[in-house]
């Protein structure tokens, strides 16, 4: 601000759907923003659509049409966040706090043209900066931007988190607070494991693995963005307002938990291409075909055949990609020389995550022993340096999570 001497801290505060679900919640959010403002900080607010608005809009679109062009879907879905940013500004006005709403486009969020899952290319937050300079609180509609073709885009489900992190990075904010309906990131979903503990601090890498394996607190892309742009995130509750979980760069000086969290995910299905000839080029043809249809393949398992003849290839894909994946796999099967294509829609992926796994051997064995003791069969396994995942039958997922959570001493306070 011209003429000002003392450095003013800038905080980006993002409020999720449940935090702005009704008029009472919106007033509570405005109250909180007003308090931060009165303490002398500059605040940029980012909001999600109210409650389950986005789900309702998607359902409405599905009722109207089976076609749903991405451009039109984005035009529809971005209205949810416009509603909440305008209402938050009105609630702030009531409290005597000057505020102005901005769509993603007005906030300078430029994206590619990949409708319904656009990527941010650049941020030009001139108007947001100008509002701040004038002492006005900018309230930005999350989850949206404007494409290089000047169309309205959305950033994928949960995309308001990404809006918040991207604005924090572009504005060089001192704090990026993501308010939600839980009080932080937990060692497991507290609804499933009541004894789950809140993590005080977690690395970007661990958070990425948690978000990628079913943890729903932060959208995966927002964590990637935060890691790439060094934005520390504070995940906290807009119901209790207590301090939550800090997501930040790994501190090599700190003793790391061997396992920090257990997650499960039932959003994927397993396909098996059975009896394919064991020769070079088969996997290449199959996965090139899937990639060309934009199918997101996650886990893959293939064995070499003992007698050099035929083998099976199994892989998992998101349920939303299943129809395309089956169609393509069945189309390719004759060319590949495959005998059949099998689909298993009742699988779950259970994962353990922890930065300390890198330096502690034996974690794998323990996980397998825990599942064995529960008589849960492991169908597929995949690992990263700080994650271990097993595909099991969906019906056993909750039991597996509870058993693993307790076996790795995560129940209760550390
Ligand atoms: N409203 C959008 C969704 O429900 C974006 C968000 O909440 O972050 O996915
Ligand atoms: Mg969300």
C-alpha cells in the first residue's frame, strides 16, 4: 500500500462447501474474515459453492441431456461459486467490511481449454491486488478460470482448493488457510476410525499420497500446486476454528513417523485381460489405446508366463472411465490375442503412507501380515517410496483400515 510503513500480512482464506452451506454459515464466515481484517491483516477470500450445489447442478445437467458439452457444463457449474462469493460479500457489507466479489476470470485465473478439468496456466491477479490496495476484501469464486479461448472453465472437482493455493502463490501470501468441516488431516477417516488422530504437520509428499489414495480433505492438484510453488497450507475447521494441520515441505531434521496415515478408496475398478500371448508389444498396444481414450490407468499387474505362452494383465481405472475402458479393451482383445476381458467392480485400494517408510524396512511385511490375520486376500500391490497400497475386495476395506491403523500404532494420541 503506498505510504504504509508496517508490513501487513496477507492471508488467503478458503472456505469449502460445508463452510458456506447456508445463510448462517455464510454469516459465520464473514464474521471470521472481519475479525482477521480488524486484526490488521489483508485477507483474500476464496469460496466453494454452497453445500452440495455442484452435485445438484451435475444431476440437473444429467436429467436434461446425455450429451453435456464440457463448455456448457462449465458455464453451469461455475454459477455455484458465483452465488457464494456474492453472498459472502453481502454478509461482509452488513458487518461494515468493504468487499468485492470476483469470478475466476476477473481474478485473472487463466487456464487451458480442457473443460471440466482445466489446468491453470497463469495468474494475473491485478484486480485482486487493486482491491487489496484500496482496502477492499476480494472474495474470489473458486474452482474456475477463463481459458485461452476466452471460455469459462472449471478446474475439476474440489478445484477451489487449487484456486486458493494458486492465488496464495501468485500474491506471495504469508498464509494459506483452507477451512473445511473437519479439524485437519487425520491418520484415517475419523468416521471410519473414531480413534484416528489429527496430524499436526505433514509433508507435501505424504499429503499428495493421501489425496491420491482416497483422503478427501484436500484436492490432489492443490497439493501438487502447493508443493511446486512452496505454499504452506493450514487445513482447519470453520466450525471450531481451532488450529489444524500444517502441510509443508519435509523437514529432514525431524524424526518421521514410519506410517502417518491409512486410507482407502473404492473409486476404482479392476479389469483383467486374460490369456494374452506373452510377447513384446502387447502391453504397449493396450495401454497406448487406453491413453488415447484418456483413460487414467492406476495400478498394473502382469506376470510372465511360466511356459512362455499366455499371461494375464490386470489394471485398475476410475469407475468413471470404466465404460470407455471396457469398450476399448474388448475392441483390442482379438488383435492382442486375448481370450477374455474380466471386470471386477467390487474392489478397494487400501494404503499406508509415511515418510519414515523410506528408512524402515519391514513395513511391507507388517502390512501383509495384518491383512493375512484378517484373512483378507491381496489382489494387487503397488508401492512408492512413502506409500504401500493393496487392492482387496471392497467389502473388507473398512476392516482392513481399522486393523492397519491399530497395527501401526496410530490409535489415540502419539
Ligand atoms: N464446488 C466444486 C466441487 O464441489 C469445487 C470445490 O468445492 O472445490 O467440486
Ligand atoms: Mg472441497
